C-alpha cells in the first residue's frame, strides 16, 4: 500500500516565552528570563511548514493549547476571577504562572508516539499522547493533545488515539522524540525503535547522574503493547547516560532516522555496537538494509551537537528521490558542524541536500526543527479520512500569517505574564483559529 509521511508541526502559541522550566535542557536554562518574540516564533514555524509543503512533502499542523491553563492554576489553590487567579499566581509563584503559560505544545515531537497502520495488529494507526510527567509545564499537555488528535483523527476505522500512560515516574513518556521508525517504505511494515534513558524497575541499570532521564524503558514497552506492535519488530535501546548528562534530554537531540537511514552520533547509545547490530538484524527481516551514518566525536563533539542541534534535524525523503536534511541555522554557525555538513552532502551517501531554516525563537528554548514536528505516515485512504483543515497549503498559510500578525505580540518579557490582557488576547486568537482550521469546540473555553 502506498503511504506518505506527514509532518504535523506545532503552531507556536501566542504566549511563547523563556521561563527556564526545563532542567537538563541547556538552551532553556541559558535563556531563562530573556525576552521572547511570539510573533516571530510563529512566523518562523509557518515559513518552515510552507516551504516543505511547497516542495511536495506532506505537511500539516497541530494547534496551540489554551493558555494560561486556568484548570492547573485553580487546582493549585489560586481562586477568584481569571484576572485574580493570574494576579495571585504572579505574586505568589511566578514559576507556576510561567508553567501554566508555557507554549511548549509547539514541540509536537513530544505530543505523542505514533505507530502507522502497517506496524499494528489491528491495521489502524495508533497514537499515544505523551504524559511528559518529568516537567510540570509539560505534564498536563496530554489532555489537550488527546483532544486535538481525536478531533483530527476522528475516524475510528482508521485511527486509535489512546490515553496517556499513568503519570508516574515509572512511566515517564516523552513521545516520538524517543521513537524512530525505520522501514523500506512508509507503506510497508517497519521497525520501531524506542530509546529510553533509564529503567525504573531495575535500579542498578545505568542512569544519568546530573540531569533527569525523562523516558523509561517501561513506558516505551507499554506504548509498544498498546499499539499492538509485533515484538519482533520493536527494538528497545538505552541512550548513553553520559550524553543525557551533557544536555541530550531526548534521543532526537543525538540521532534521527528516516526510511532505512539512521543518522546518529557515536555517543548516542549506551552500547553502540549491540544497538546497531540488533537494528540491522531486525530491519533485514523486513527486507531493508540499515544504512548507518555515524558521526564521530572527533568530527562533532556532543557539546557541538547540543549547541547546534545537528541531529535535531528533519531527515526527509524527497518525493522525487534522495534525502534532504533540514537543519537549523545554528548548524551553519558552528564551524565544526558546518564543515561536517559540507562533507556529508558531498560524500555520495543517502543525504545529498541541506535545507537551512531560521528557527531561533524555538531553538532558544531547546526546540529545533525535529522537535517542532510529529511524523505520521498515512496511507492515501487514511490521509483522506483525517480532518483536512490542518493540512498546510498556500491558502492556509495565507490565512495564518495575518492571523498571527493580528493577535501575537512581538515581545514578551517574564513580567508580562502577569498582565491579564495576555490571557484575553490568547483566548481571542485561539477562538478565531478554530474557525480557520475548521475545528470547532477544540478548547474548554468554547464549550
Ligand atoms: N527534543 C524535543 N523533541 N523537544 C524539545 C522540547 C523542548 C522543551 N523546552 C521547554 O519546555 C522550555 C520551556 C521554557 O523553559 O520556557 C522541553 O525541554 O521539553
């Protein structure tokens, strides 16, 4: 069956800001309390979506979440009118207010894990929203994510959207950022590779010492079970705990795969040789040969990988053949990475084109091109069955740009989160957005 990969990018919400909420994410911590530009962030994201759609890649979007999250604030004891809730949270605990205001759902690689229909026992595409329970500001995203996914993938003959895993450290789940599907073809059964940072029920297993391992093996195994994956085609690999301690808080900061190609850093996995052997063997059973593009530490250090987000690139199969690597501008500004990339595309290997995008606003919170997208491989029938209003087209882009320009601020400082007007503006923006996307009643405030 022919199938095509769609990248569902997170549309950046109007409250995009730098609050330093993600311990272990170097960029989030370094840019804490600096001023953001939500308008520019949204336009940078839209420019990427538009360019990929224009090149013939499947491109769609996931809408932002309502902010601030009043349910969270009220559950933590802030009372009164919406304006009073904001004002008392701002006075008592600005960090809680920032958590309730985070635009982090823009990083849709963490929205869910997706198994396309050729991999699952019931022949449907399965989605499990990630519980993201390692960070307060991300731990409640799954509620709205499930709602949006159920609205878009509403046809239960084709799609199954599960609830998130139990929100407890044993089942820490960060979604597709730690999940890579390798295959001969999107429409053929593939190998699903789950990368975890620690094992809850085996306390002597290696784990990082400095920064948290957000994904557990137990969570990855549970998602594979929920999706009805064939155990012979699901592979579980441990991330190198030392790289987590150097700021590699998700596997997609150190490796990316597409088709039969795995582009990865030598220090990505705890046991590189065994991991690669296992993958190669399992992939061979599906009729595909693994092409491993290994980046040596002598060419690019882990620090350079984290600073440039080389591996947080999108590896894309061009409709006309060959693969392009979409990298953030920071890769061209890092001398070692820049040199490496020039050699990579000239090497005669599978990656023969570079696309460079300015995603600085998102990058400053540790979100590169690959963080901004959720990959969903769909057959033609499935693509026709999903909600069409979220598919990126020139026409949709042309409606969204003025919508952003009308509603988004061009500067947001931490103190601005205390301004009750920001909540009013956000609500108006999202209300209008549901009209543009044709997704009525997407948010609680609309019910
Ligand atoms: N690697 C992938 N797939 N995603 C990147 C997510 C970045 C996100 N940053 C933040 O949540 C920062 C928010 C702040 O500090 O304001 C995170 O750490 O979870």
